[in-house]
C-alpha cells in the first residue's frame, strides 16, 4: 500500500513505524515542513501506561525513548510566602527533540522515507498532490492547514482558550513537577516546571489575559518579556536563566486550541493526533494520545480487509475512546482559567483542589492529602511508588538506561 503522511510529529512517525512493522511491503513517506533539527517545545511528560504500550509495540523505539527520558517524583505547589504543598505521583519527561530523533531513526531503519524541509501545501487534499496514494494521513498538528483549508470536510470546530501560555526551558534543575503561582501588580501568573534532560528543565508559563496585558507581555519585545518572567519567577528559578529558543526558534505566546471534528475520515484521508483532537497541555496527554491513535490506525489497517473498513473502525472507536479524556481536559482548562478564585487558600488546600480539579473526591482522600504534607508520611508513599514503578519497568522488560535518571 502507498501511504503518505503529512507532518513528522509523534503521530505520523509512530504510525509509520507501526504500519511498516505490520507490513514491510508498505511504501510510506512522511513529509515534514521543518528542516532537520528544528522543532517547537521542550519536554513532554509521559507515564507508565504509555511506556508499557511502547515496549509492547516496538521495543527498539521504546528503549530509545526511555533512555532519553528523565524521571520526576512528587509534585510541589508553591504559593508566595508559604511552605509548598505536596502531591503524589511520578512521571517521565522526554525532550521533544529527543523523542522525534528516536522515532525518525527507527522509522528510517524500517525503510520509511522521511523527508524534511518539505512543506505540503494547504490545498493538497483538493488537487492531485497525493495522486496514486492509497492512504493520506493528515498529522500536521493542532493548527493543521490541510484540515482548515476546508473545515466542512471533517466537521472541524476549533475553540481558542482564554489564557495565554509560553513553552520555555530553563537551566534550573527541578527534581519534582513544580507548580509556582506568583502575584503581580497586574494579577496572577504561574508556571509548570519539570526536569527534562541533563541540565535543562521545561518551564511553561501561563496567566490570565488581564495579567498578560497588564504586564505588557503582549507588546514587549521578546527578550524584554522573557526578562520580566525571569524577575517574576526569580525565587522558583533560583536565579537560573530561562531559555526561549528551542533549536533555533524563539518561543511565542499562544492560546490553547481545542480541536474537535465530527469525523476523522474523508475518502482515503484520515486525521491523526492533534490534527484530529487536542487535550489541554495541563493534562500532559497529547503525545500519548497521538501515539495511541497511531497504533490503533496501524492495527486497523493490518486487521481489516479494506482501507474503507479500517478507517471506519478507527473513526468510530478512536473518537469513542477519546470522549472522556477530552471532557476531563476541558474541565481542567476551565479550572486554570478561574484559578484566581481558589488562590486565597493555603498551599495544602490549594494543592488538593488543583489535584482534583477534574471531579469530586471522597472525604478520606483529603485527610490522606493533609497527612502526606509531612515528610515522614510522604516517605513510605514514595517508597511504594518507587516499588510500583520498578515492578512495571521489570514487567515490560525495560533495560537499565545508559544515563541513569535522577531518583
Ligand atoms: C505547552 C505544551 C505542553 C505539552 N506537554 C505535553 C506533555 O507533557 N505530554 C504530552 O503527552 N503532550 C504534551 N503536549 C501535547 C503534545 O505536544 C501534542 O499533543 C503532540 O505533539 C501531538 O503530536 P502530533 O504528531 O499530532 O502533532 P505535532 O507534534 O504538532 O506534529 C505536527 C508536525 O507537522 C508538521 N507540519 C505542520 N504543517 C505541515 C505541512 N503543511 N507540511 C509538512 N509538515 C507540516 C509540523 O512541523 C510538526 O512537526 C504539550 C503541548 C503544549 C503546547
């Protein structure tokens, strides 16, 4: 089968890997607009569930991704002038550049043709750009130009979130996933920091539109805006610089786009990953969902007698599987848009509200949360999580990473 994928993000690359593993006879091309080495963003978080799936599906790429990822343990919530609140959990953060390098290398080894510096024109689904292709996978991200050229094709709705955010890096080495909220003369502004690779952490800043304009972040030259953020977050950064360039591109302030489509399929074309659906970045799930889509689509193609039935199955099952996650993501995004309503609480109560922003919890959970603000109670919980993490790593056959993550 001749397959063309538009976009060389995690969705398209992982789809190409899975499809080629299922049938080495497929002729697959992945067309990426950026030149080699260029991409946006810093680290993305993933969890055991994704690693289990990656190891089960393609051990080679899973091992590479795991080796490039860094473990974080616990979450800290900082409010001005008080001791932090603590939340449980652990996760892994992998630099987007490392993730893409690992996937590209594996795709290349399997015989997938990955072209870079190769933008596909927005109108390509409507001319003969893809003549001769049996399947076109549209995986060009949340701002998909191919999809938006004719929004009626997939029944697309794109809703723009209220809060501006910017995706930065920093030389500060966070050990835990860190939320820090700062009050300025213009209102609240907050960051999400987590370790990503040796010497670099991811640092995402978000605020309300009022704070954004009040601080002049909408009009200041880029470097001056970064300097303002560095001053505001001086405590949590411990004086470490912010990095606003990711492989040559300056980060820009954005607003979250919630993407929905009434169908992901039209003729022999299919939307994949962020082009099909988005979940707010505070869920930390977009990459996992994109790669899960990729596996589902490849499996559907391998198991169905025709492309039409494979795409029909993927469209039904994929959208059904996503419904709850997307609803949860919307609640989470709305919580952050109203966060100043909760910021009069102490860090322990605020951290609890943050952790359970997606829904009601039984009362005992709050008592447990209160108890685990003390280090003596957090230690056994951490040991339990470490045991669980190591057991899962063993079960999926994970080799010890060459560069051991910090524990
Ligand atoms: C601030 C922030 C933090 C995030 N944190 C996390 C996280 O912690 N965990 C997580 O799982 N997810 C996270 N995400 C979400 C994650 O980045 C996306 O969900 C994921 O990248 C989607 O993969 P994709 O392949 O569908 O799209 P993308 O990764 O966007 O890839 C699309 C590719 O298509 C290319 N392209 C676009 N147009 C064309 C064209 N016309 N021709 C050729 N190529 C084209 C682009 O250059 C890009 O390389 C975060 C997102 C943001 C914004």
